[in-house]
C-alpha cells in the first residue's frame, strides 16, 4: 500500500532566487536568457522567481515614448540613472534602491494564458502581502498597479514569450522616491508614489516582506519553492 505522503499531489517546483542588490541590466539579461531557455525547453533552464533590489534605472515599456521623460536623458544619466528599453507591456517607470522587484519566469499552462488574469493575480499578491502589516492597498479600475489611497506603491508589467512569463512587479519598500518626479510614471501625470517605509512608522524587515511576497506569487501560479 502506498504511503500517505506518496498520495499527495506535488506542485511544480520553482527556483526562488533572492539576489539582493544587483545591477538592473544583469538581472534583466538573466531573466531574458531564462525566458528564452524555458520556452525552448533547454536543459538546465528551470522555472524561477527572481527577487532583487535594482540599481537606478528608468525602463521604457512597449507603450513608452521619450516624452515620458520630464528632463533630458543626459540629465538623468548625470544623476546616476540608466535608461533601458525593455520588452514588457506598459509605459515608463523608475526602479532603484529600496524597491523589491519580483520577476516570475514560468511556463503558463493553458488555463492561465490570460493576460488580464495574470495582471490581477500579481496585484492581489501585493495587496495580500501588504495586508500582513495592515496597509490597506487596492487596485485601480483604470490603471494596472497597486495603490494606498491615491498613492501608488507597486507597478506591474509583464512580457510573455512562447507562454513563458518575464518581468513582473516592483514594490516600493523604502528609498528615495524623487526620481519618479522626473518621469511620467506608467503614463499617469501627477501620480503620487509611496513606500512601505512611508506608510508605517516601523516597517518590517525587507527580507520578511520579500519572503511573503514570494509565497503569495507561488500560491497564485500554483508552484512551490524548489528544495
């Protein structure tokens, strides 16, 4: 008779990588290589969830134009920001120190091949994460992302190639939010931005937030962390 544990259905496993503070371009290239490798069923390319704190960068998505930059490119570069054109959906946004970026690089089964469902699922993962610390976050009917009242706390943008996801979400944990004033973030003019640190007098440890966010994302995608 099979053991009780052998009757339990195992979820597909994902390599969860907590990368720490790394250059954005390095992790972006890692994500692209994984996305292509998984799509081509290459050996050694495992489904992954990449979590990292990026170097300062303005990314321009598929709907972006340079008029989303409110100051000259050269001035942004002088202030230490790179400018990267990326293949995710959406418009311009800023990533930098203090943010938690979460990039799920996963093959989507047929029931999940719905972009609207994916975006709402990522929003829900952030909202449920913030609930842990009694931050009342919400989605917006007009714009993708997560807000606390009228203040945006997380941006979301995905790419899908051969039904493999790339990019993901950026949650503002702490750090200087001034660079958001130098662009039109996500195409929304005069968009206030906030962070967990601003919303709470005593914010939780970053690692605790990152771990809970990872678990919420794995739950949504029906995966478990590879042991």
